[in-house]
């Protein structure tokens, strides 16, 4: 066989695995069905702006090893994500912190904010939260749930907050300090020059074939390598034979505007139910409005994100890790164990709402086991 590993999918998992395998002396071929590398982290240069084609990606981690690893391949800028929420024209800071509480209730100090939240969570009568709605109310009370969580979440997931798992809302920090950093992470930033450049660096010296659909050419491609690292949807691999896993998809509407500043922030979330999009991204602010030579960029590019239910043929973005989907995934995982030649990895291969740092850690771990 010509290769030790065929890596299916040039997203972060595939790029990191391929790099580690190649560095260990293995022969690796990476394929992707899209015409570009970097998976959903793909960024494209439009008039000097790195446009995040498949939604905003802000790298953040508490894992020093992962941080050191990515910094080996790219410099990172010091961007800190501080989104603004718009609820019917009212503006709030995110994540939920003293600025949000002040804007919502006019409170000045942490004790006052805590007292209001304690009062509002009494409606749960001490019950352990069992779904996203109860979890949100127990963390921040009903006012914030109604204005900043309910509409956004129902648009994002296409489901009632009572039918969604609690862990989704635990992704967001809640703080009694005036700190608008969206992430509780020691390390944060955006790769200088964009994510595509980072992926390119990870794949340096490794053979890549684009526009190559593994599942369409499986029989031929399988003959090329001893082992396959498959990072596509696990249910698609098995031709959906046990049923389809559900995903949320996103439709992006991107505009190039001839103005210097559209919204004054990289991310503005629209948290009401009526606005059809969840957020508007203004890409230039991920790089402080500067091009690679440090010059102010004159125009701007914005993207509206419209969540959609996924149907076969669409790009899957978010696995819906509720109990029925997780059960179906477990059945696919049993099938996957029998595919001795194949390793399933990444957000789609493991049907897991992974952040980028966790994907990298998982790929590093797998490569340590195997190569
Ligand atoms: N969320 C919310 N209001 C917001 C932002 C987020 O209710 O303004 C909730 C929503 O349920 C979302 C979850 O928090 O799905 C996680 O948000 P995150 O920003 O981590 O989602 P991602 O960036 O992965 O789309």
C-alpha cells in the first residue's frame, strides 16, 4: 500500500493527526470533499479581511500543551471575545457578568445581583435542573433567561429550551465581576493570517487531494492506505443504516460593505425570537480592523448566521447531543469498533460538540496511541 494513513477530512482533527503521523515518519494522504483545507475553520481573504466562511472561530483553551502546540504552527493575536447581545434594541454585555446585571437591573455590586438571581431561582423550588431552561434559570434567573437565552437558543437549536440538554448553557461563564471575556480560558486569540494559514502550516509537506469525496470513492481509496482516519459524519459512513443523527446547520449571508465600521464589535447576538438570524459577525474586528501590514482596513465584511435544521446533503455543524441522538450514536459507535482499519475522530466522527482545543487534544491523543 502506498500510504500508512488516509486522513478523510482536512479540518483540525485531520490536520493535527496528519502532522503527527508525518512527523513520526508515516506516509500520509489527506483528502477533503471541499475545494479547500481547514474544514469549518476555513478563512478566506477578502480585501485584506480574514472572513470566517463557516462561522466565527475564536481559539481559546486552558490546556497549555495545546496552546504551545498551535503556537508552534502560527502566531496568535490577542483577540478576546466580548460579544454584545441585542434584545429588541436593548443592548447587553455578554457573557453574563456584572455589566449585564447592571444593564438588566441597575445593580451596582455583586451582592445586589446575587440577591436578585437567588430570588428569581426560587421558582425552581430547589429542584436539580433537568433541561436547558431550568439550568439557565438556576444560574441567572428568569429575566436573563427570557431576554438573552430563550429566543437565541430556540433559534439556534430549533427546539424548546425544555427539550435541550442543560450542558449547552454551561458553556457560557457567569461571573460576578465586570469581565466581558466570553471564555474562561487562560489562552485566547486568532491565528495571525487566518485559520487557513494555520491548517496549511500543519499540512506542510503532506500530500492533499481536494474535491475528493471519500464515501463516493471508498472502495478505490481504501486500497491506498493501511488505516483510515475518518472525520466525516459517523452515520454517513454507515450509509445511515441505523437512522440519521440530527445536526443543526447554519446558512450564512455575507455582505461586503463600503463603510469602515458596521457594528463596532466582532460579534453581536440577536437574542429575540423574531429576528431570523442569531448573530452578525463583523470579521475585521477579529484582527482589530487592521490588515497584515498593520494598516486600517477601509471597508468591512459582515455575515448573518441563520440556523437551520440539517437534512442530508447540507453541511452539518452542531451535533444535537440530546438523549435520543446520543443513544443512536452509541449504536453507531458499536459498529465503528468493528471497522478495525478505521479511526473515527472529530466533531462529526465522534458526534460531539467539541471546541477546537478539545479536537486538537483528541487528535494528539489518538496519534500518540497509534503512531
Ligand atoms: N446562548 C444564549 N444566548 C447568547 C449566546 C449563547 O442563550 O447570546 C446559549 C445558546 O443556547 C447557545 C449556547 O449558549 O447554543 C452556547 O453558545 P456558544 O456561544 O458557546 O455557541 P457557539 O459559539 O458554539 O455557536
